[in-house]
C-alpha cells in the first residue's frame, strides 16, 4: 500500500489536493494529512477517506510519527517558514532515512533563477537527497482573491495589489491539485520540473475590469506601492511573513517575469487551465456586498 503525506493539508493547495484524492478514493492508497490541529482538521467537510497526523516543521519531535510508513510526500512550504535550512531540511533528511520513495514539491514560478526565494534553496537541496523528486513551479493563485484580497474588493471596490503595470498568469489551485495527483499516481515524472500557469497573462487593470463586469459595480485598480501595500495588510492583521512573501512575488510580477503561459497543465491533466474570468464568475458571492 502507498501512503501519501500531504503537508499544509488545510491550506489552498493542500486542501484542494486532499479533497481530490478523497473524492477519487484510489484503491491501495492511504492519504495522510499533516496538520497542526487534528480536531480542527477533522471538521473539514467532504473528507471521508483520510488519516490525520499531528505535524509541525518547527517541532522535530513530530517528524517520526508523521512519517511512519509514508512512501510519498506532497511538500508545501508554509509562507511563514523562511529558514528552510533549520525547519525543513531536517524534515527532508528524516524522510530520506525513513524510506520515503518520492517527494512532490510545490514551488513558485522563477524559483530556480531567483536566490531571494526560500524555494530556491529548497530546490537546490533536493539535488542532495537520494529520493526521487518532482518540482511543480506554480504561478500565483487565483484563490488569493478570495482570501488575502477579498476584503478590499468586497468592501472597498478595489484591487489593491502592488503589481504596477506587470502581468501575471494566475492559476487555480484546483489545476495544481490535478497536476499533483497525476504526478503521484503515474510514473515517469521523477527528477522533472513543471511550470504551472493559467491560460493567459493579465495586468491588474484588466483584472479589475473583469471584477467590475461580473459584479456590476466599478472595481478600481489602485496600484499601491509595496510599502503602502504591506502597511495596509498589517493593519488588516495579516501575517507579516505572508505579506512580505506575497509582496516579493508581486514585485517579480512588476518586472514581467510571470507574464507567460506554459502547456504543462494541459500536458499533466489533459485539459486547459481554468481561466480567471470563469473563476471570478464561479466565486462571485465572495465579493458581493453584504
């Protein structure tokens, strides 16, 4: 039997992957969700075929129990964990010693070229392990609009993102989840890296217009500076490291380094990636006035 451990199992990508594996309920596959709070995680709706194990990157004492019997890992680095040599490399070393046979790492577009990213150091570390790995470099998530940016759109009619005039090809995490499952269930992806994007790059003026058309009211792109953006998110009580990480990614977008499309979603899943326009239509209730 294969045992698959998903870290960050209650986050955007982790939860979407968990739900997809749960819905398909593959024979001979046991899915294990690594979570901080087991009782809270058990309250997630629509999860029937899953085991929960307590795990925290900053608590090495949780590693052995979490990894017991595990053959494959879907590794999602929490944004707040930036010191990967202290908190993630030891976990990977432990996984190697305990016989894990495959690791799928969810990275970010451009990580292999940009040393400032913690994921850059992560990707390099995999070269030192004797465990086959697959790297999925994803663009920024459409789901950010339903979480980090929801309040601004819903309450203030604005897309308040420090993206300048740069373009980003946002991706739906459900497409990432389908790609993860393909890599998990089928051989031939070992020692490969894929770049996962949406169907088209858009600037934030175009994105604001999409929201305006869908919601029937004007949504403006405010084009804030990075400093102004960080200050506002801290006022909104968002986690500092998450805000800083996101600001760094948007800064990369300003330079045009996320303004392209790849065919990797089509290659892995057999279908074109979901569009941002269809995503906004599907989740329009998130931004409706209450």
